């Protein structure tokens, strides 16, 4: 993970919602995006009934509890989250609203390399996870005129930022989300998070 000003900014923002900038969290967020991609490619085969219907207020705590585990989140949990979001009028637009919000990301006093980072993140995410076409990383970074190294760390930043924005939007569906998070942190023994310095 390359240390950049953008990464540091995203880390700080994620800390407000106990979202750690690490490999496990990256894999969890990318799993959500990949699941959405599968849905776009084959909606008819996406089994919305396999997990049963539940309220978003119940699904978010369930998902958060799984995110606190040491291992990457199980695919069944990802499927349940996506099925709920895509079939609930309150949440069906969250994924696309989150993608649009990515474009607004900016750094103060940006260098030439940092100008329009939000738009770059948006383009990377849209090409990889929000179209029906199968594309490779190579195709995307050539299209965006990036070298492979820069694409790698900017993609990582884009995925992490998407996850933080997405989680924030999901929490807004819960009346007392700070209380929900604190309750689960205590139940899972994550006192490091309660003190604000956990990983």
C-alpha cells in the first residue's frame, strides 16, 4: 500500500466510522463491488430469495459484526447485504449515490498529480464494477492513460473511499448507529475500537 496524501486523508475519514485502511477491509469492500458486478451481468440468475427478506436495520448490524472478524467477510454475508440493498426502496440507490459522491473527493492544495482525484476514482470504479462488460485492470489503466503502478494504488484508494462512503450511507438508515456500533464492539470484545485506536 503506497503512502500518499490521499491515502492518509482516506484513513482519517475512515477512522470516524471505525473503517480501517488495511488489506482485509480492502478485500471486504472489493467483494461487495464484485458482487454488484455479477448482479449487473446476470440479474435473472441473482437469487434474491435465498437469504430471505429482512429489514436494512437488521442487516447492517449483522454485516458490521462480520466486518469486525479477523478473516475477510464470507460471501454469503455479502450476498445478503446486496440483496437487501437492491430490493429495498430506502436503499436501492445507495451504490450509485456513493459512486457519484466519489467524484467530489478533493485534496487541499493538490499537486498536478492530485487534481481531479475524485473523478479518477469514479472512472476506475465505474469501469471495473458498474458496467456489464468484462474488463481487465490492463484495459482500464490503458483507457485512463495510467501506468500500472499508479493505477494499482489509485484503485486501492478508490475502493477504500467507496467503502467508507458506502458504510456511512448504510449507517444513516439506522436511527442510533453510534449506539449500535458500540454495542457490537463490546459484544465482540473490540475494546480497541471503543478507545479509538484499533486495527
